[in-house]
C-alpha cells in the first residue's frame, strides 16, 4: 500500500494507525463524482474486503474496484482513504445491487499526526 497515495476501502479502524500513535482523524463526506475523478487521476489501490461491496462500488462509480482483502496502514500526510460505507441490511451472498432502502456513501478520511503527547 505504501506506493499508493489513495486507498479505497469499505472500513476504517484504528488498527490502520501505528500502535501508540496519537492522531487526529478527519472524515469528510464526498460525492461519488469526486471519488471517480480522483481514481481516474492518481495511483490508487483497493482494500475492499467484501466482493459484493466492491461490485456495487464498481457499478456506482463506473470504475473497476477490485475485491482485495488486505491490511492497511495509513501514514499521516501520505495516504488518503476513500471509505465506501454501506448503510442497510446485511447484504446477501452474491448480491450485485443495493437492496431497497440501502445506500452506499463515500467519505474521505485523512490522518493528521497529533503533536501533543
């Protein structure tokens, strides 16, 4: 992941930070258009760990988003995480589109090192 400044994932966890690292997490809602534009213009990698979510994100963005379960470490000032957040009932296995009432929202997550001890 180090070689890619942009990571697309369906999850954000504190395990993406170094142990003991203090940081401020900035999370901003963004449009699918912004995500599509970024992915078409900078190196990026997928860390979407659910095939169904990767398929739905691909459909929504019109850009292939591969299923790629991996460990992510976010380096402050280096990485931007585009979070593909699913809201709705549990997706059935093999689901290729969102169930009624479900949504897929995008967030841009950045990490800023906390200078305070």
